[in-house]
C-alpha cells in the first residue's frame, strides 16, 4: 500500500502570509523540511493541497502562484525534500466548488493521479478545513500548532494535535512501521 500525506501549505509547511503573492516571501517553517524528510523515511509520499482564493480575488494570478510554488520547491529541494504534487483550489469560498477544502476534490484528484486510496492517507494542516478534509475522505487528520493551529486547537474534531511536522513524524514513528522511501 502506498502511503500519502496530504499537507496544507500556509501555516503547515511555510510561514502564514496573508494572501502570499511574492515568491520572495516564501519561508519554510522551522523544522518543516526535517519533518518532511522524516515523513518520507516513514514511507509517505508528500502532496500539498491548498486553497488559493487569492487568484479569484485578483491578488495574484496563476503564473505568479506558479512562481511561488517554484520557489517553495527550490527551498525544499535544497533541504532534500521533494513533493509528488501541488494541488490548488483557486475559487472563492462562496463558489461552492468541489475542490475547495474541506470538500474532497483536491484529495480525490491527487489520489487518482497517484493511484492511492485517499482513506489510507493522512491529512495535515493548521485549520478546521484541513481536519474536515481528512474526515471527508475517511483519512486520519492531524492539526499542527503552527500557523493558525493553536487558534483552532479546541475547535476541531481532529484525530491528533501535534506541535509541528517533526512532532507529527515522531508520533507516527511510534504508531506505524517505517518502510523504505
């Protein structure tokens, strides 16, 4: 069985920036690359799933978002981390689309493209929409205390709350067998 971690972007992997529009502002959270490398050693493939309504709001366009993601990929590569994909929802919350978290569209797209069962994935993020995405696809949800995580800690029905990505990897290391990456 192929394991996948569906990760939120802002506040989970990189610093939260209100509608991040400048690639120069992309900054990995402390320990994020280490935690992602540890998840890979546990056999998880890494995928980002991110709501990016800044496109619909006119704060930035798709080419600018691609430059932001190129910067993120470069920062991660410099730390020995590779993502299997980045999946985005560009719509406003009121668009009621299937791809905006917590709806399952992004997870289902990733699962179809990478041939994994989304119910066997883990979903990691700092907001209720991330936790609820996990519930929507039948996966285990993890709330990280980075980003907005501490704000929502008592307001979600997550499976587990952890400090950050290295703490998530440590938790998982104790609960599942590692496989070769």
